[in-house]
């Protein structure tokens, strides 16, 4: 696989180049947005953002469920107060 530039990978993942640079910097890997990443680093970055995306989706689903429960409770309280 040819090297992929950080900004190209960022565009593919829907994130900013800066986020990828910061992620790699945490592992002491210094890159710039025009730097080329080999397949191993690309996979590492994709994996990290996939996990973050998955965690975010789980949190959103949990909050939606909590909101639905709150709405049900409020609706029940309103019905009870009308009687």
C-alpha cells in the first residue's frame, strides 16, 4: 500500500488533520498534515477513531433512551394531574 497523507486520511475519516497529528503525538510519533503514513499507522489511526465513534454512538443511544423515559414520566404526571 502506498503511503497516505495525514490530510487525506483525515478527510476519509471526517476529522481534522490536527486530531490525527495529536493522536499520533500521544504515542511519540511526530507527523505533519502533509506527512505520509504507512499502512500500519493508517490502521492504528482508523482503529482509534472507530473506537471513539463507537463509544460516542453508545452514549448517544443511552441518552436517547433516558430522554424517552423522562418524557414518559412527565406524560404520566400530566395525565395524573388532570384527573
